[in-house]
C-alpha cells in the first residue's frame, strides 16, 4: 500500500505543471513591470516638456 502511494506520488506531474504556470506568470509580471516603468519614464518626460514650454510661453 505504501509503495503504491509512493509510486503515484513520484509519478504525479500536476504539481510540476502548477509550478510551471507560476513561473510563467511571474515572468509575465516582470516583463509588464519593466514595460510600465519605461512608459512611466516617457510620460514623465513628456509632461516635463509640456510644463517647461508652457512656462516659457507665459514668460515671453
């Protein structure tokens, strides 16, 4: 009985699949985080340019 249980436990692949899905999800989250940081940097630069050009237009 114990040997049958151990054989089933060793042959079970469902845990490995769950771990693979978890790793894929973590990779996707990492890629999204990096992409959002890049978009945020670009957006901040754009608004800083808008601000400086608006200030320059108001002072002239």
